C-alpha cells in the first residue's frame, strides 16, 4: 500500500503509462511453492510466504536486484485446503517480519537472518473458527503494535506488541 497506506503511487514516481511492445523486461524469476498472496518489498529485499504440500508454510527473503534467496524458513503447518497455498503477504519494519499462515499460525522472525522471535496462533488463542478458504489477512503494523482480526469468542480484533512474545 506504500508509505502513506493509500495504494496510490505519486505521479513523480516515474511509472510508465503503458508497457513496451512485448511487455516489460523480466529482471529475474524464481520457482516458489503455492500461494495466493503478493510479495512484500522492503528496501533491497522481497519477502514471500508460500506453502509446500499440505505440510508447511515457507517464508523466503530474496535479493530484489537479482532474485538470490537470502534465507528461507520452514514452519510446520499441517492441513488441507480446497486450494492449497498461502494467503497473506508478510509485513515488516526492517527488524522483524510477521506472517500469518492459512491455518492461523502467526510467525515472527528477525529480518536479518530469519531466526525466530515469537509465535502465536490467531485461531486457537482467541477461540476462532477457521475461515472456509483459510486465513487471508496480512498483519497490520501500527506504531509498536501488530493488529490482527481473529473474530473469535475471546476477541474480534487484537493488537500484539511487536517486539516480544505475548
């Protein structure tokens, strides 16, 4: 959504009004697992949450300039969906990265190396039912909080502290 969270690119951003004949130049591409969410771009990195089989979520950090994988973290998250794949775009402040897998697993890792910071479970912790098509909300970073919406019996909207386990 950009720095102002408006989803609007400033006119001075230099974006083309149309594609060249044959489409835009491909700078790099990489094979990834299944997923329905977009990638997050932060400084020199591309962050992507995808899914492998019915067993795990994968968080990957790629180099923006050439697509080199900087690191990958695999998280056990067994479960079957009608259409397998991740649903959420990772969120980051450059120190930590937050993800929510399709079964409600919240994983927080350090941006530099992917080492774990803390975890939670959006559905189990708040007594929420899993949506029919899987959890599909990106964590919203707001000041020192991470805002999510479990829509459970204990709470509809929750704010976690960004930096420590809750």
